[in-house]
């Protein structure tokens, strides 16, 4: 352990705890001990405090024992003449820093100083606050945001997250680093500054859209706001891991082995940043700096190295983009993040991180569908000899003849062939068009079937994005994601009016056939259900049993999805479950389901009722969106959105 790092971290921790203590005493004297303290839209109070100490904070007086505990974790600075192991003291200092930072942010909320105002900033998805309509930073991740990322976190679309602290050397470098993270679908949290300038400022100046819809979340312009990503990590363990408040050791180990996060320290690293980094190391999150700092290379608390120095100007590269790529790649290696990138030949950045981008009318080059035109998407299976793999046709006029901000009709016809392809898989693959197209920066996709609505931004069009690129995206992604069942793909982009009308009618006939097929698909009509254990990457004992009439708990996967998934990956998370003998047709007890649930839940669950909400219901993790409860007085049930904070009748 570096004595230099230990000294800086311990000094930073002592300073921040003293600041938190003084601020708390001052505000209690001014506002009163009963003044409410809360982060918005969360059931986890102040999450790091709740997770580490099991302590629920509701008012200022509840912060006093938190500060007292932080004080107990402090240590004197290392003796310059006596070399001793410093790791324990440094980690204590890191945890004291996190507790003190959360105390300060809690007080700021009580004073109305959080989230931080930022005039002119419009976030792409954020918690809404009254009185801050002129613009504000995100503040802490709320429960709605956390759960909205749940599926991406467990299915691999979002392989990890990065907390960027400070500011890059230049605006160009800042944009390049964030775009590299987006390209790898890594969630990016922003906080801190260097000499008063933050990476948040740099991205805002360059017109980069921020917000949780774009995987770029600006927390605050000071280092103390780094507590917010740590709160996100803590709640991941509590929400998805089924851990209880106060199980601090289990929460830290959960994050070390299941939450793939790292810190990018950009610019000068001061005492407080060293202290905050020590707190991140306690969670198993390494720090990579773009300046010269001492390194901690032996493994232990983190899976691999603890602290890495990678000075920006010493990175062997010719451009800022190349330096950013190497810095991000090194960080990914140090944390062990498993990243899957599909190379898509389009002239704009591409990745899942761009799925939430909104193309506003003022920024729009052209739109298809919506109020002024009609767009449809139709994927169909055809014989192998009728598909020319890789053939992409644009049938009809392009976008050049349409005025800026105008609209035109468009149809996307995707024809696939494969030896393992089945007609039942058509809607499964067709539904992926939404995600595949949305992955292009500057392209917005909403809806499906014959109510699709697509916009291309002026920026994307200026970079050369055109109609043919829709085909390039679909060809690349279908082969990459569904190569086990799809052998050949060809795409037709139809804008010719007569042909558009003809294929729109054919598509609608296919939609109707599918609807009838799904209506006839009941639990009684099949002898096999499917498992879904995607969420076991976060919730180790959770297992869903998916049947034709019952989706997975998250609502994201149906029986056909799971059937297709099994064909694609026979050893994956969706395994066939023979129903076996029906023990109770009313409540839905099946011998095969019970046997599988017992094994897959590691013995946690013995029996599962497929149709009862009162008796042996299926296990739950953190991804569900509604709560169903029985109301005996009404002889019925009530369904409440999990996000609804209001008082319910029951």
C-alpha cells in the first residue's frame, strides 16, 4: 500500500468528516433536529448509510450517529519515519468519507440546495423537481431510474458503469472518453471538477445530451457528489441481491463480484478525491487516473489492480479519440468488465447507450411515421433460396428530396432464412428492430409494426446517415445476436408509394395471423415451459418460470422469446421445463416446475404456484413494476405502480 496514497486519503477523510460535523451542528441549531432529510423517490433513505450501518435517516437528528460512526473510522496520518501496512486505515478513511459525503448531501437536500441547479441543461430523463425548470443536474439515482436499468444490467446490454471524477484535458478529450464508454454500452456517472471546471461543463458546451436515457448521468460539480454512484451500487445489492440493510460485508462483496464499476479520475487528484477513491476501493471498484500518481498493483480488495496511473500525454496515440479508446480499454481490463461490441458500418456512433436519445423537432432532418406519414416494419421468414445474404435495397426516393424537418412514408421489410428459424420467431426478431435502430446516435425509434415512428437528426444526416444504413444496422445486428437461428438476411427499405401501400397491407395481414396464433397459445396447449435466470447475475436465488400465459416477472420476456433464446443459446438462461404432472390446475402446480424451481433457486423455493398470488408465488427480484394485493373487503385485488408514492386505499 502506498504511504503517499494513504496519507492523502486519510487527510481527505479527516477534513470531510470535520466539515460534515460542523455543518450538521450548524444546521440543527438553525433549522431544528426534526427537519426532514430524504433523497427523492427512494425507499432506501440515504442508501450508503442504510446499507453499511442499517440506519434509517429521516431527519437531521438521525445524522448525528452517522457522523459519530464516521469519526470512529478516522486514523492519524501515517508516520513519515515508520513504515507499516496502511491498507486497513485507508479503507476505513474511504468509508468515513462516503458516510460524511452522504451526510452533507442529505443536509443539502434539507436546505433545498440539491439537486444542483444548472441553467440551460435539459436532461434526457431525470427525476423531476419543482422550482428547477430552468435546468438542474440529476442528483441521486432514484428507485425508478435504478429499476429502469434493471434488465440492461442483467442481460448484458449494460455491462458495467464508470464514475468519472474531475475534468478532461480538453473538451474534445471529454467527448471522446464519454463516447468510447457509450460505444461499449457502459453507464457513465459524472461528478467533480478541477479548479472549478467539470467534465459536465465540457460535455454541455459540446452539445452532448446527458441524462439517464443516454447512459450519461451528471450528478454534481463537486467531488462530494461522488457519493451518488456509491449509493447506486449499494442499492443494487439491496434491490437485486436481496441483501438486508446493515449487511455491510455482504454488500461490499456483492459489489466486488457482481457490479462491474470503475472510477476514472481526470485531472489533478486532491486529498478528497484520494479519500473518495479509497471508498470506491472498499466496494471493489478500482481507480484509473490520467495523471501521474502512485499505483497500487497487487490484487486483494479489488479483483485486479487497485489504482492505475495512465498519464494522458503518455498514451501512445495520435488523436484524442485514440487516447480515449486506450484509456477506457485499460479501465475495462482492470475491472474485468465483459464487453460485447457489434461493429455496425454506419457513419455515427453506435451502441445501446444511444437508445434513449430524443431527436426533437428543432433538431430533426426527417421523420417517418408519426402524425404526417406512415412507417411500418415487417420481418418474415422465407425459403433459403429466396434470400441473398447482405443484400440491402432502397426502393423509392431517398431523403435528399425532402425538405428539412419534413416527413415521408417508409417501410422496413426484413427477410430472413435459417435452418433453425421458425415462423413463431418472426415477432421476436421483428421486435428487436426497435432496439437495433435506436442504437444509432441521432436516430430515434418509437413503436413497432405499422405504428413505427422514426426520426433522423440533422447531425446524423450531416455525417452521412441515410436510408441504406437502416439495412446495414439490421443486417449486422441480426447476424450478431441471432446468428444461431438466422443464416441469411436481406433488407428492403421501401419509400415508393405504390409498393409501400402494397407491403403495408401484406404486413397487416401477417400481424393479424400472429395475433390469432398468440390468442390460441395457452398453457394447456404446450407441454413445455421455460426458465429465465437472467437476473441471477444480480439476484442469485431468483428464477422465473415463463409460460404462454405468464410473462417473466420483469415483463420483458415472453414464452416465445424464451423459446427463441433457447434455440440461440442452448446452455443459456432460458431452459425448457417439462410441465410434468399437473397437481392443481386451478392454482397451477406442476411437478416439473417444482423440481426445476427447487434446483434453480438453490433450494430457496420448494414449490411454485403459477396462478396464485397468495400461495407460493414465484420469486421476485428488483425488476417488477407493479404490486398486486388482495383487498378482502372488495373481494378483489388492487394493482399499484411500484413508482406511485401516494397513499393507497389498502
